[in-house]
C-alpha cells in the first residue's frame, strides 16, 4: 500500500489546442478535468495498476469537493484534511507539437492548526504502508522544513519515504535522510547550484544529493531518460517514444512505477521508465494502466553514457544552493 501526500493539490483543466497564438481566440480540440498535484498523480497511477493507495491532501471549497469526487470515482481512498481556503484550479494548454503551457494558481494558505492536522493524518493513515510518497510544492504557510518534519515522523514509525519536491524544501529534507528523492534535471541543477550539460554532470549532482542525506536519487532527464543512483551503483534507463501527446504527470507516473516495483534497484528503474514513457503517449494527465506499458522497449544499463550531452541542458543562471 502506498500513501501519497500532496500539500498543495489542484483541480486541473487540460485543453488540447492546435497551436497557442497569443492574443487570439484559440479553439480547443479536446479537454479534460482531473484531480491534480504530484502526489495525487502518483495515487492515480498506483490505482491504475490495481494496487491500493491512500491520498492524503488538504481540501477546501467547491474545487476541493470536486477533487475528492474525481479521486473516489477512480477507486482512490481519500483522506481529506479540511481547510478554510479553496483548493486551487490550474490550467494546462497542450499543443499538437507536444509543447505544454501551464498556469498554476498559488493555492490557499494553511494555518498552523491545518498544517499539524495534515501531519497527523499522514501519521494515522500510514500504518502498514510500504511507502509514503510526498510530492509537490508547499502551499503558503508551510515552512521549507515541513517536509523534513514529515520525513522524520515517517522514519520514526518505520515507513520508507519518497520525496519529489525542489528548492529549499528538498535541501532541508535531505538532512532527515529520505529513502528516495526524485528531481528532474532542472531541480537537480538547482539543488547543486550549477549547470548540467551531460549525463555525467547529472550523475555527479545525484551523488552530491546522496552525500547530503538521500538514500537514492531517481532523476528524470526528460527525453534523455532516467538515472538511478544509490548505494549499490548507478543505472541509466530509457525508452523510445515516437510521439509525445502530453507530459503532464509523466514524472509522477515514473515515481509510481518505481515504487510499485519495490523502490530499489535496476528493475524498479525499468518500471519507472516504462510508466513515464506510457504516460507521455496519453492525453492530459491520464495515468497508464498495465496494458499501456511497453516493457520490451525499455533499456536499463550500468554502462552509463557519462559523456552524452543532454538534449535539454540546464544552462540558465541558478541561485546558490542552501547550506
């Protein structure tokens, strides 16, 4: 059983459009309304695989009620934490060539009492869990140390924890030793405070996160594939994708695949790659079911192509990492 924690969930509306012409009337060719947030997507992917999951999330107002209804309809057990503010609504515009434009609202500000209620709900619902997956940005009101507190509480009751966040929240949580962290290339670059131009640069950055406390690093490198760096070694995985329909939630599907396969070793990396590749072939943030997976198309190797240039290197100036 996998418990997911989404501190800043959303109601996501995705519109498929031929092209995005600024200042013009754009007619959508398709639309979807989905429960959103990185942890929510992990739960959706776990449920799509036929496994039990509990989604812990703060919910408020009409959007929050709709999120709960949508999750329930997908067979996901919801553990809502009532909050005074309304759950945020996000918009994604998916163009025919695969370009995605997202507009993310800030979400409500959680009070001190609501924050503590969220932590207590996680503690209560994680009894007997195989993993807790904590995912996404923190809403207003939560300090960067909030994830660190959650990791400490999870370990105190013997539950493994996977963390998918970025910036100061990621760096603060590393001190508590999360079992797995899942940055993308940009988040990995931000965490170490330097550009990433090659696969080798990404490996070195992942090793640095492990030195700061992470048990393992599952790094998404976009079209270049994924890396797993842990105490047993380094593996590189990839899969051919002929056409990308939407990459919304693909990283979350990857994390779900990794945890569903045990959350350790090259076999779990292969599952992560298969789930991520299947997700980008689907519309909006639809999560893949087992029939969507193509495990035979996945390659995983310990012969990491360190010198290979990243298709989308992270070159922009980055802030200094937080010590």
